[in-house]
C-alpha cells in the first residue's frame, strides 16, 4: 500500500524518518515490513527524502560482502522530522477526539435501545 492523500504521505515520511533516526542501516525491505508499505513505496519515499536533502544515502559493506546502504538524517531532515512530529500528533489527537465522541454516541444509542444507561468513560 502506498499512501495517496497528502496526510498519508506526510505520515509515511514521518514514520520513515523516525525509523531511520533509530536504525540508519535498516534495509528497504525491513522498512517496508515494519510500516506495512510496499517496497516500491518505501523506495520512492527514500529517493524523495534524499532529493529534498533530508537524508543522505551512504554505502557500506555488510558482513556477507554485499554492498548495503545507510540512510543518515541530515540537519534539515531532523528539523523536518520535528515539524512532522507536531503535525502528526495534532492529526492523531483530532482523530482520537472524534473517535471518542463517536464511541460515546454509540454507547448512548445502545443504552437507549436496551433501556440501560451505560456510563461513558
């Protein structure tokens, strides 16, 4: 799955930057598996982040003599991750509040339907 709307793409960039800050030597396949995003989607995201100067892609030799990559966040990438974190948290808090209100409404409907008034948490 590759995100199609701007908020989802921003969430993907945030999640990729967050993973790479902790695990710069993580493979694209591992990133793909960890985030539930297609390998091609991860590759596209990494290339876009590199083009924007948010990560640097460095070569290194893995223990089995294959060439691998490390994805290092640049100062610009760290600043972008910080900004994305704030926007991510605001979006998720708004989703949480909307979900909480919906749950309370459904509980009220269920309580009215069966005659019991279940208290909201």
